[in-house]
C-alpha cells in the first residue's frame, strides 16, 4: 500500500521560466548553432551536477575573475557538447553571456497544485527530493508548494546527489515509512528512477514532452494527474 509520494522539483513540479531548453536554443541560434530540446533536456542536468560539485569544492562566488571565466566556459561547453554541438571556448562564453541576461524565475506546471491537493486529500504523505544546494524555501512558498509538502530533502542537506541511496533513504526516514510504501516521481531516468528503485521505492517517470518513448521498464506519464492510477 502506498503511503507517501515523493517528487523531484525541476521539470517535475516546476520549471524555469522561460524554459531553459528554449533559452539555450534561442541563444545558440544567434551563433548559427542548432541544438535540440531533447538533447538539452539531458545535457543540462549533467552540467548542473558539475556546477554543484565545483561549487562545493570551491565556491563560485569566491573564485578569481579568471577562475570564473574558466568555470563558465567549461559549464557551457559541457551543455553544448552533451547536446551534440562542438563549439570553441569563446563561443561557449558568448552563449553563456547571452543567457545571463535572462531574468530567470520558476513556474509550477498547471497540473502540479491540483495533483498535490488531490493526493494530500487522500491522506498521503507528500515530500520532495531534489538535487539543490541553495536555499529555495522562499521559491517554494511563492510557488504555493509549502502547504502540501510535509518535508523536503536536498542534496545540500544530505551531502550527496541523486541517484545515491542516502538522499532517498533520508526521505523515507522523515516520512517514517518503508521503501515499498513510497512512490517517487521524477523526470530523469538515471537520477530519479534508478535511484528510487535502488532503495526499493516504486518510481514513475514524468515525460511531459514525450522525449523518452524508448523507456518501457517503468511507468511513464505525461501529466502528474496520471499518478492516481498507480496508487
């Protein structure tokens, strides 16, 4: 019997506004570079892990100007190479400069709050497991998530990222349930599905854009509303 549902944050409950894939596509287009949204959807999280790891090792805001340039060049290059675009260091930096002009915010998906409300009304424990290192509490409040989430577990709190088992085990401990009583919902197969199933949780891949039709070894949904069918 499912007693708790845990969610990823990015691209599951909420997204960047404007969407990061869209912003990268537009910025690259100005330099005659074509990249696909699906490829960026996978390369961005991989580069974000590099960002978190590097920031933990040596805080970015404390780097020298030269070190910051090196970091941004590598970060941008990782995203572009992961999306199949080989570019020079200078081009990567120019694209990064374009993207830094955006006033990034977050936006919940239309199905997020209705789904959370419905699940909470059914008596389920709701929590979030996310690979974030910064304080996001004000963001969660602004997005209207706080009333529904009993707790949040982050990589900064636990000291490791998904798919490491510790971050999922921390959520189970906070919920006070067994792994087989939990359902986890996330958008990244390697991080979310593999990680959750590795500790014995059930897992659902939310694939809003139908990027991963080839993944058939776990439930795959287009909307969070569809979660109720698996509880």
